[in-house]
C-alpha cells in the first residue's frame, strides 16, 4: 500500500515540523515541540530525496529515523517525566500520528539509477543526417536573427 512518493513524504515532514514549531511558539513553555519540530526538519532536509537540502542520509536510513521519531514523539507525549505541558503533549501525539500515517503510506524505494545510453556507433548514417539537419536549421535561424537585429545587437 506504499503509494506516496518520497518527495511528498519530505514535503509533509517539512510541513509537520514547521507546524509544530509555529504552534508551539505560541505557548509559554513549549520547548519539546519546538525541538522535535527542528529535529524533524533536519531529518527531512538531510535525506536522499528531491526535496532535500543535503543528501547525506539514504532512504533506508531515513526510514529507520522515521521509526525513531515516531517512538520519540509518543514517549515524550505519554511519559510524565518528559516535563511537557498538556498542549505540548497534544502536539507531540498529533505529530506522532501524522508521522505514522506518512510512514505506512510512503514508498521508501531508492531512486532508480540513471540510464546511460550506449555509445553511438561511428557511421550511423541516420543519426549523422539528423544531427547535420539540426545544426543547419540552427545556423539558418541565427543568420535570420542577426540579419534582422544586426550582428552586434545583444
């Protein structure tokens, strides 16, 4: 059932992290949700995906980090010694639920390797003719532009 592409997973993590920080910044003593949101932003920004700032962490490692973040959010929301107030607990529980939904529905498969075209055989006449025609058309268009604007116009 993993159908969510990884880039969308990253964007959702950014949104959850920023939402946690923005919401927690409204309260008087909400250090835990702000710290958790910052950790979530770093996790999203450093994983190997299209929406990453730094591609330092592979997708399988990011998957393990997601499990750790879900467990950490639940522990911080439930255990009394975490020192979180009621608002922080609700925010962390909500973040854990959203991350759980993301975890279950995301495709963590690594990005496919680039397909490299095989080297062209010398003397492939059809390709040579096509390239020559393209170059000739480009030179003709450039000559027409230069004639209309003058060769020194920029």
